[in-house]
C-alpha cells in the first residue's frame, strides 16, 4: 500500500502533539504492538535534517495510534518555511519489515513571542 499524503503545520515555539491512526483497507486500526518507527523532517527530499532534540514517536499498540511530539524548545529552534517529511514504521528485529505510512510537507508558522517558560 502506498504511503498516505498528509501536510501539517508546526507553530514555532509551541509543543506539537499530533496523533495519527494507522488503519487497514477496511478502516480498522492496525495493531502496532512491538513496532518501532522513525520520522525525519528535512529541508528537501534527500536534503539536510532539520530535526532537533525533544522530538519523538509514541506507539499506541492495539489502537493503531502514533503520537508525533516536538517540544516547544525544539520547535523554537526550527528555521524554515516549508520542508519535507516521511514517517516509517518497522516490525521484527532480525530482518525488519519497513513500511512508509505517511509523507508530505511541513510548514513552519513563525512565532512573534519568544522566551522561556
């Protein structure tokens, strides 16, 4: 199955806490227990990584959810207008099966107010 297309916005200086649900062709959540994943945001496809510390993925097991988290401090450090990303998941350890499930663009909505909380 081809990766889904999803574009999203990061509001610079705020916490991104986005949840997606991975479903089968019958619209049922896919059990992601024992899965792992990776996601990168790059300036262009094949370009330089724009990710910082404070980012992560959280798998919700049998309900098929994947939480995408970028801390406020990390989003403050981002400096781009538009970038590319993809999200891949893997199951198994010796010969993992890797599936790209999402891809698209990320727009950075620049902040006006800055500082620490």
